[in-house]
């Protein structure tokens, strides 16, 4: 059975999403994007090619560089990522946080990451066996190398593992050899999908999954540490997460802060 993965329809969430996204000013996609033909870069013109140093984006770019030089296994990149973010790679995350992160990632549907470079009308469909297809607003199959469907090895029933087997390799290497998008471009769009998953946790009364820390592999534990750092541990998160977000303005401020922490700047 094919199922369309959609944004949740909350008016509050949609208002906050558009209020934030229309105000995003990119600190700069990497040089590979700025060298692309102008008519191919429709999402946003970078203000500069400078990525914020010591940011999550900067560390992701470092992982790709080391992996490309065969100096770092991709999975070891997860450990390097959290270490550079100042997170203890041996730290244990509380059960409530682990469950919250699993819920967020379970609802982080791959919508915006298939709408890159101005193709905002694209719709994503996935089959239970992992096959994925993307159609444009006119119903045509999308076949370009940056937005086309791919095979999903992971499941939305286990978002932590799905990030490990599907999302992290895509963030680093894209959708294939001919994918012209950069790490920072892909990460920016992925964060917009994470917004959807975070909304499910922050604003909706959903049953929490139950994840046992000792049942997670080392890589999965680093994924939990990564999302715990960007969604829950910073001062901007502590202001909202404890009391749950109640207004579009609070969503806007929270997610603006997430984007800024990760290496993007709101104007």
C-alpha cells in the first residue's frame, strides 16, 4: 500500500513554519551550490559562501571531507559530530528524552527534503516495502537527482534507526553521484522536516514510544545525543520544552534558535 507522507495540518504549526521559513537568511550554502547555474538555485540565494564556524553544519562538512579522504568511517562520523558539539560520547540520555527523540524522528517525514531548489509542489509517496516515489504538482514523476525518490531501508516506526541507515548517509553524500546539492543545503531542508516531528511532540497529545537505552547500538546512542543537543539541551530549548509551546510566536522563536544553533541565521 502506498501512503502519502504529509505535514500535520495544525494551523498553529503551519503559521509558525511559514513565519520562520520566510525569514530564513542562509549564512551561505557551500561553494558547490553557488557555482551551480543561477536558474537551478531557486530556493534561496546565499548571502555569502561562509558557513558559521564551530556550528553543526561546519562539523557535518568536516565529516564528509574526512570520509571522502578515507580517514573516517561514516558511522564514526556520528561520534566525531557529537564530540565536536561538546557532547560527551559516553553520556547516558534520560529515558524521557530518548522516548521524545524517537517520537520526533518517527514523525519527521521526508517531505521538504524532496522539495529542494524551488520544487515546493512535490509530493512524496512511500510503499511499505521501502520504495519511494515523488511527483510534482502536475502529477509527473520527479526524476532529477536531488528530489527523486529513493529506497528507504529504515522505518518511520523506528526514527532513530531510520536516521542512521537513511538520513545520515544522505546528508553527507546526497541522493547519488549526480546530486548537485551540498551538505548544508540538504541539512537546511532536513531541519524543516524535523520541525514537523518536533511539533508532534511539543503540541500534540500522542502516545510516547518506549525505547530502552541499553537496547540501542553505539551509533543510535550518538544520534540520540545529537538530537538531544539541538532540540532539548540549549538555553533556547529549556525556555519552551518544559512547559510545551503554546503559540505560533513561540514556535517561531524556538525553531529560529534551532536553525541558528545549527549554523543558519534568521534575518
